[in-house]
């Protein structure tokens, strides 16, 4: 297939956090709000003249400085963020929307604030105390914290419009973008899809890393191009997989999957399309803020939610994606030293074994920057071959 429209522009945008569209939004008077977690409702950071940037640290090299302040037993994503902050890579930020959801990420915000790593005289930050299970009281507390720690500070410090009307306008634009991703996801169900795992990963990343209002026109043109695209005459894909797991903003992972002729049919990980690119329903009879907060808590599938109901829900979502997208297996990927996902992937692997459904599951422990690509490729290649052998055995009626 020919190159997807704007794909090289998207690659350039992902080379740095302060990319071309972020710079354009800033030059037009925009307020840049960085965040790192789904617990922070992305759409609420896009009200008025504010815009969200889900923080990444592309092209990370040495982590010596961050390792000195945080130790080597902290996840690579956290260390990379601190390292990039020391380098001045986030000086464009006006605000950091932090969350008390992960102790390692807590330390990121602490370092950024205490060492004054953001060289911006107007810089401020908010800190969200998020509930660990869904209850009526937890919902109210979550909404209150978002109001006080994020929205009120955006208004007081930068004059951002946080009215109900502004929130509804942001949700409308957000849903317009999500509608594109939902449509493209449907195309991935085809036996020989017209979009590759690498391309979809890139599209998803730029939608998080760029101002929604500025990236949306490009995404519309790309989707129009995808609809006109014809797949290769020969189907190159040997197996289809659902990928579930922790923060994954290095599309090298998807490139490795492609090199093994393994197709990613659904991405249920941080920075993925599920659930981050799902439309938010709103009614007119209740405040938009209340409905948005309820949506994000209900859709949140972070393993930090340790209630029995959420654990079972995450398991069933992975199973349903496996069935809905006609997958051949599930890959659980975890950033090294991520406590929550380290527990989750072990639990889920055991649960699928106990279910007795014979769903192939592969567990991967990886660094933030996809290093050791050869080893990772070998493991994925072996998994693909094991899935193919099972297919042959089933077709032949072998045990």
C-alpha cells in the first residue's frame, strides 16, 4: 500500500513534545496543559483556549540525572519525563495536571515542582486525588478534585473559560475526533485491513500529543484517504492480536509486530484507542462536568482499580475484544517496574488459563524505550508460530 496521507508529518510531530502544532497553539494564545494519565479527563483540559498535551519523552537517551534522583527501580516512563524536564523539554507547559494514582508518577511531579524544572514564570500545577473504586461518594470527590485542582486553577491563572457551554463545546470536538478512530477501528476487523498497526499507532499518538483543534483537520483528511485505500493483493498477516497493557508511546513496538507479520487488531493500553478514543455521551438535563467525570471513571480500566467488579470487567473487556476482532491471541505488555501492570498481567494470564478457553496469551516486560528489539521480535515471532501450530492442529482435529 502507498504511504498514508500526512503520515510523515505525523512522524515529525512525534519527534518532540513541543511539536509544530503545540508551538502554533501557543503562538495563538493557547494554554498548554500537560498530563500523563487517563484519570485526568483529557477533554476537560481542552476547554476555552486551553489545550491538552499527553506528555512523552521521545528519543530518550541517557537517564543518569533522573536515575540519581529517582533510582533505577522506577519505571522508564517516569524517569524519562524527569530527564526531559531537566533538559528543558517541557518549558512550553503552562500547567501540569498530575494525579495521585501512581507513586512513581507522584515523584515525577514532586521533582518537577520542587526543582522548578519548568522555566515558565506562569507555570502552575494541579494534583488529583482519584478514587480506587466507583461509588457515589467517590464520584463526587473525583468531580470536586477536578474542579478545584484543574479547572479553577486554569481559570484563575490563565482566564480559561470553564463554563458548561465551554465543556460541551470541547466534548463535541473530542467526539468528532473519536468518531474517526471508531470508524478506523472497524476497518481493522477485516481479514486484510487497509491500515497497518504502525500507522494506527502513529495516528493515535498524534491525537494525544497535539492540540485537538489543530490535529483534527489532518485526521479527517487521513481518514478520507484510508477509505479510498485498497489492501495489498496478498494478505501479509499470519496472526491477529489484541494488545493490552501499560503506557506505550513508542510505535517501534508496532513496527516489530509488523516485522513478524502480526496484526494488532485492538489496542487496550495507555495512549491507545480503547477506551481513550470513545465518544462521550452528554444529555442536557445535567451539568456537563458531572457527566464527563462519570464517563471517565466508568470507562477507566487502569489496574489501580482493585475492586472485584473492575478486575472482572477488565478481564471481560479483553475477552470481548478478542472475540469481536477475531483475534488469535492476547498480548499483555508491561513497562518494567510498573507495579500495577506487573500484578495485572500475571493475574490475567492465570485467569485465562483457569477459564479453559484456550486463548493464547503472551506476557511482555519491556523498557520505556523499546530497546533490545531483537529479543522482543524473537518472542513475538515464537508466539506467532505457536498460534499457527494451534490453528493447524485444530484444522486437522489433532490434540
